[in-house]
């Protein structure tokens, strides 16, 4: 688009600035934080695969289940777990932050304030987490 | 009391008749703290360089003409206050993701076509004659979409949207938000009347909810929110369509 | 009813993505802590886990979480691929959605075997 020919009849020569298809997200802090929560999907996928595999090991019997537990104790898995936990929390917080934008609830004549929705989500998150911890504790 | 200081205003220049590509030109501008970036540009135009081109009109965040990149952020030049730029150096560029017509002026043709395409006007459920009176609406019905009607077409959201930059076929934040504004208007016949552009591939589904559009919007319109709601609507519409058995 | 046949291709996966995003946001952090960090040896023992998963309601919940989690991740990976500059969207979509479908069926089969 930036050809250097000068047309006297039509002097328009719009200049298009190039955008990198593979590194555009490095150009702003906003894009970087977006990419971080998008990349959380890699860890969600890995964890889902781990859990589905775990079900098969459980179905196979106690010895197989033990080998699965040993796999979970390996340093690589522990490391991936810790990194994954960070990404899961980023997924959760970024998801909750977006809720008031994506859902607009009318209460009477007013739009329900986003803060209430977000707080409710954090409350449910705490309750669900506590419930799972208690369940695992009493088992 | 006005404190005067001199800032270095770096402006991306592009003169199509003589430049192969844009370049930065720096002007030393004496500014006051109460000034906005637009005042500094006007100073350049009046006192330093009459060849500088840029769009502006109202100087009060209403007309939406002076959207530009200020230190890399899409902003209205009339709403970017000097006191928020203490460093003494301000870089001004035309809005990202648009072709540059000249200096800070961008080519808006693509947006105008998209804006027209989403039919941003009331398509009443049934037409009324003047004698039959107005299309009435309750305050609650108004509140449902009012935020989305405040757009001034400044195009800051398009400059912030990476998906528009990467795929210019994307209808983009402002036009989709305006479509949503009319689709959720109780007096309007809704998306079916407005065509399936919103639900198309280059409509809401090209949005990946980066959310930058809403963060830069000078009128707090929240285009990203409107688009996510429109996604939910289109998805529900698709499912109910399947259940009802029409295709 | 007016809906674009091209646009509709993303409506269903997006639904699952949105539902999965919500469910995973609530449960994944705590689940990961319970299953992978060794704090709950009795719950993670063979007897503990097979006892827990003998309840039908638990099987159903686990299947729901796994299926939605897989579809959520699949759709987001598709978007990720595009964001990293991969433009073969149809191929990517086919791969990730097939994998999610396969994983969902596998999860159901495994749960039936327990």
C-alpha cells in the first residue's frame, strides 16, 4: 500500500501499518494478560487428560491405581501442578471479572450492580472449595 | 495560576504525496497543566506547522473526532490531560488498525460500511403512522440498552481490538454494540429483522473477548460486554432454532 | 428464524466453552489441590476413591466436570492457535473438538467400568 508512485489526479495513498500475526500480543500489557488467561486452557486440557486417565487406572484395580499415584508424585507432575494451579486461579479470577460484562441482570428498573455478581461468585467459589476440602478430609 | 512548561510532542507524520512511509516529527510545545493533548496539537497547527493534519471538532468528548493513539493508548485527544503526562514527552499517532490517510487522519471507510450494514436504527415491530402516536417505552426497558447507546463512534475500540487488526473482516466493537443496542430495544423487532450479520462468522464469533475495547472506551459503553451478551443470544437462538426443527 | 449457517458453527462449542469456563473456574483449583498435592492420602487411596466414585451422583458430577472442562479447553485452544498466528482454523477446530469428544466418551466409559 505504500508504493511511492504519485498520482496527481488522486493523491490518496493510504498507508497500512503492518501487524505481526505471531507476536501482536507482546505490544501491550492488556494483550499479554489476555494471552495468560487464554493459555490457562493448556493446563486445563492437561489436567482433564490426567483425570480421565486416572479413572481408567482406578477401574483397572488397586495396583494400577498405586502406579497412577506414584506418577502424580513425580517431580515433573508436581512442578506442572504448581504452575497449573497458578493458571487455574488466573482463569477463575479473570472469568469472574468478566461475569458482569457478559451477564446483565435487571432488578426492577435497575441493572444489578456488577460488584454484587462478582462478590456472589467469589462466595460460591469459597463455599465449593470448602465443601470439596471437607469431603476429602472426612474420606 | 497556570504553570507553563515545554513538552516534546512527537507526532507521526505521513504526507502521501511525498512520504513513502510515516515518520516521527518532534515539536517543542509550551503547555499549561489545564491543557489537553488536542490543545497542544492546535498550538502546533496555529504557531509551528500549518501542514499538520488531524480531525477534531467539539473539544468536549462529544463528537468523537479526535481519537488517536497517545503514548500507545487509543484516546480522545480532548480528554487526555497534560497533568496526566508529567514526563514532558508525549507521542501521538493515528489510531491503530486503520490505514493512515494523512498524518493523524485515518481512513474510516471500512467502519462506515460496517456501521451501515448492521442497520443501526429502529426497526419497529409494526410500523405506526404519525396519527397512531409514538413508540412507547418504560424507563426499565430503556435502562436495558442505554449504556450501549452512548457510543460516539470515535473508533478507539477498533484501535484497541487486536482481532480487528488481525482480521479486518471482523465487524468490530462499536458496530456490533450498536446492533445489540437496537436488538435489545423493546420497540425493535430484534435480531431477526436486523439480519444475521451479528451471528455470522465475522460478527460476534470473531470476538475472543480480549476486553481492551471496553477498557479504552471514553464513554464507558462496554462494547465487550454487549458482544458477549449478543453471543449468548445468538447461541440460545441457534439452539431453540434446532429444537424447533428449522434447519 | 434467521441464523447464519456459518456463524452457527461456533454457537454450540461456545455454549460448552462458556458453561465449562464457569464450572472449571469454581472447581478446578480446589480439585487440583486435592488430587495432585498429596494432602489427602485417605481420600486419594484406592478404597477412598473407588468408594467415592461408586455413587451415581458423583459419577454424573465427575462426568459433567470432565466433559465441560474438555470442551472449554478445546474451544479456548482453538482461539489460542489463532492468536498465536495459526490460520488453519478449520483443521484446528476439527482436531480440538474431536479430542474433546473422544475424551468425553472415554470418561463416560471409564466411569462405567468403576
